[in-house]
C-alpha cells in the first residue's frame, strides 16, 4: 500500500511497483535465493522510492530535464527513504530501508548516495536497481516516451559491470520473456 501511495504522489502508475515486485521475486529465485528471501523481496521492493515523499512536487512532476540543483535534491530520496524505514522492527521494512538506500548505487561505484562498489551493495539493492530501470524504461513518464524492448536490452547490456552487477544483467536477460508477460498482465494504463 505504501508503494502504491508513493507512485500516486509521483504521478506514475501503481502498476510500476506491482511489476517491480513480481520481477524482483523472479530475479531472486533465478539467482538461487530461497523462496522466503524472494517473497520478502517481493513485499519490500515496492518501498524503493518511498523517500520521494520528501521531494518537492515541483521537482517530482517537472516535465523536462532537471537542473543540477534539482537533481541533487531528487537524489536525496534514497537517504530519506532509508531514514523513514531504518528504525522499524519489521523484516519487510528493514529490507525496504536497505533497498531505498541502495537501489541507485552502481556496480562501478558511480552511483549514489554512498558510491558503493560491487558486492558491497546489498543483493536486494542490486536486484531492484536493474529491475526498476528495466520497468521504468519501458514505461511512459512525464519526461519520456516508453523505450522499445531492443533498446532496453541494449542499454542493460551496455551498463553491464558499470551500473549493474554482471550477474544481474545475465539473469534479467534470461528472464526478459517473463518480464514481458508481467508487463502485459499489469499494463500502465488498463485497456479500455
């Protein structure tokens, strides 16, 4: 419910968080994680952008490119999300806090907020990082049209070892057909 609420505020579709949840669960299982971990990830991953609650609407809803200052403000959503969830005793919220903080870290250390590298980025952060990008690229936003599948696949491959853990890239590409089916069953705008 919290994930849906954040999506409503950011004027994106609630289907995004539902798709991310299902795709993350598939990824965890593909990577050999336990069904318990995969289920926990499914319920925690919708909290990845909860920190956007602290971002001004003028930035969140801006139709064009953000200025450098606006981008710096937008990047604070990772820390804000972590701070909101970190003190919870609930297992889902604890994982949600780690995801919120780490889903914009890059494998090569060029991400934010802490410039972590490689396996220093928690697994759930690495999974949500690639799944969030795959789904966002395929979705229409105020500032962009949806990308074609071949463009998404090219981008993901291009960012292997830079933005994304190579193991995540391999697993995501192997699951691309399953992701396509999730997008088909949970579209951004339900058919009329």
